[in-house]
C-alpha cells in the first residue's frame, strides 16, 4: 500500500461512519504504527516512539487528526487562511468525536471528571497538557497546535 492508498483508506473509513470493518482497519494501522512498520513522516523518531507508546487509541486519534479534510482541499473562497484553519480544526474534532463514540471512549464532560480520569496535571506546553495518573502519564493534545504548526505529510509502510 502506498501513501495515497493509505490516506484513501483512512478517508473511506471516516466517510463510511466508522463501521466495525473500518474500526478493525484502524486498529490494524495502529498496530503497524506501534510496531514501527508504519512511519508517519510528520513525526520525528522521538515523536513516533511517544505516539506509539501512547497505545492504539492515541495512534488512531493522531492518524484521524492527520487525514485530509474538505478544508484542506478547498481553500476558503475569500482566501481567508484563518477561516480555513478553523474549518479544518472543526472537521478534525468532529471526526475524532465520531470515532471515539463508535469505540466507546468518548466522555461528554471532561472538566467534571478530569482529575479522576486523567490524574494530576504535571506539565503543559504549546501542544499538550500532561497528567500523572499513577503508573501512567496521560497526554491531552490540542489539535490547534497541529493546525498552526504542521502541514499534512506522508506515511511510509516498512517491510
């Protein structure tokens, strides 16, 4: 599978509404990513490792955030780049929410349950907030960081 085929597959999964077959494909892609057989060129090797260490849920959310949207394909009619970026962010958030609901990991009101679910906040940067949850760390990523700092790039499948 080449890069174009991969992204067509991701966009097909999104368009089909996250069917059970599509969810299985996403899990398979996450497994390839975690095992180092799928390389997201936007990520440095260190970021690739960190994303993989976050597990399947983190990898799938990252792949869905990286998928092309209509806002990527269609420039705002008035040439307003900021408007296009807002549309892109809204589409990313919508697709990740639909996927999270489909797999049962969506939380309606995170503010009320944040300390119980995520733990104590221990760090915050331009991209994410990190929480100490006992034996694990939780990294909550803001999609606006990716909109402003990283263009859509390629993935590579390794043998």
